[in-house]
C-alpha cells in the first residue's frame, strides 16, 4: 500500500506543468533557445505564458518587453504579421528604446517592427549615469528617444529652488544624445540638489499629434577644496581709543592745580624753616601747573586722538587686505569645482 502511495505521488509530481516549476528567466531563456532553433511552435506557448496575467512568477518590465519582441519576431516568420506588429507595439509602449538589430533579424521582421514604431508614439529618457563632471572641459550626455519623428523640448529642472531651462528644442526621430555642461541658464554652476532631465514631445506622424513626456532624476553635489573663513571685523576691545574721555581734561586740570598747591606748600615750609624766600619760584611753578591743567581741560576734553585713529586705520586696512587674499584663494578653489552626479528617484519637479 505504501508503495502505491509513493507511485501516485511521483506521477502527480511529473504531471505538474514544467512552467510552474521554472522561473520567468529560465522560461524566457528556453523560449529564446527554441526560437534560435526555429522551433517556433514550441517557443510561442512559453512566450505567451510569460505575458499572460495568469503567470505565477514575477515578470520584470525588461522580461515582458523581451517576451513580446520574440513573440513578434516568431509570428512574422509564421506569416502572422498583424499579430506580430501588435506584440512589437506592446514592447515599444513599455520601452521606447526597444529596437531590432538588422544583423540578427530578417528584413521582414525589421519592417514589421518599423510599422509598429510608426503606429505607437512613445518617448523615453535613459537613467542618468553616475559621473564626475568638470564643467570647464567636460559634458554629460542624456540619451533620449522617440519611436518616430516628433517635435521635442528637453529641459533641465531643479526642485529647490524651482527652475527650468531648455537644453534642446527641435525634431528628434529615434535616439539622440543631448549634452549639458552643468551650468544653469544664468551662467551659474548648478548648485547641489536634485534635478530632472525632462523630455516633452509631440508626434509629427499621427494626425492627432499625440503627445508624451518622460523624465529621469539625478542628484548633483558640488565638490571643491575646503574654503577658508574670512576674519571678522575688528571690535572695540581690539582697537585703540580714538577720542579722549570727557574726564581727561578735568583730571589734567586737577593735576595742574595739585602742582600749584604743592609748589606753594613747599614754599611755606621752606620759608618757615628760615631757608630764605622761595615764593617767587613757587609762583612760577604754580602758574605753569595751572596753565597746563587749564589748557588740557579745554583742548583734550572729548577731543580726538589722531595717532590712535591712524593706528586703527592701519589695523583695519591690514585686516581688509588679509580678507581679500582669503576671498581670492576661495574663488580659486571654487573655480576647481567638480560636479558629482548620481542617478536618483524622486517626485516630478
């Protein structure tokens, strides 16, 4: 009995369809091999399984495009050109960069694919490649495509601050490279931030003038040598006083009066001790002290100090010259700025 059960289980396992045991990649690879061997009737069911809503494995956009391409190519060889064009269109609608290499496919297949390109209007922008851009000598290329002739406008847009400017305005048909030097429309180097290259186009083939848009996002980071900080302006504690204080004249006057009083006091002491008359000299000294004190009171009280003003001006000039040299060195370093560009995902600007 146990042996019968094992046999039943083995038979059940063998009866599971091969496609249910394989991944999408393996099935696609087997279908491609069958196509290359011209076993088209065996390749078609596998390719149809992959694009079927009932397929139980995950299918990437690239795998779906490839399955539709080989379906179209196989159907052309089987004489079902209209069905082939339908699958070619499905591939182009998912990826407008899709193409058939004339070296690998027959002229009849290529013609059917061109019919699909004229029937469907799609444009695309390839993801931006990571690069280091020297704006002085280099350019970054954005690859865009239109399935057929179109009037197009390619823009660079920044998210913050919001801005947009055109890189290219004109006709495109098929793939085209559009270059950018990393400079904004105002001549300023692109500041660090998030950007998008946006393609807007209108068909020149369809009577209704179908339109489409596509974009790719990227981050820009400015990279340059470290900058120096300029020196701050000189503050009051670092400068010499440029005016005498209002009390300066009063102090000198008091000193002069003190000298006069001292002179008379010494004169009295000398006279009392019988040292002879010395009041004449005392009068002269006292008069000089008072004169100096009075003169200082009227000339120095709150007035400017030219020697300190000149010294402060020299200090300020030296500080300004130093800051100018720092700014010049910083400008030379900024002139060496490199833009580091990386692909990014983001919301439409």
